[in-house]
């Protein structure tokens, strides 16, 4: 539970560095980390499923679709929306 946001970024970032010397950066393999938690990550904003990505703070422009962190708070399943169910049914199963 402790420092989960920092730990999850660290783990995912290590995996993102998957090129060999001389490889073209366009060939970097995407990293989509999935965390299954049994605690509430942000008590001020509890939710069952959330996706975190790098984006421009002002415009919301996505920086890259090759890096994301998905978090499922299993202790908040009662907060699952229809959209959450749709995402997991069609994208991950």
C-alpha cells in the first residue's frame, strides 16, 4: 500500500526501456501496467477502475499511447460503472 503511485510508475518505467542500442525509438514496445489493489488508492476519489496516462495538463493532449497504468480497486467493486464492465469485457478478456 505504501507509496503505490511511485512504485507503480517505477515498475512500469523499467519495462518501458525495452530497446537495444541502435534500435529506433518508434519500435519501443508499449507498457500497460495493471494493478489489482485490495485498498483504496485515493480516499478522496474512490473508484473501482481507473486509467492513468501521460498527458498535457493544459490541453489534455495524450503524450503517448504506449504507456499507461490501470488500477482496479477490488475493495470498491460496488463502484464499478457500466463503462468499467464494458472496458474489461472487450479490451482485456
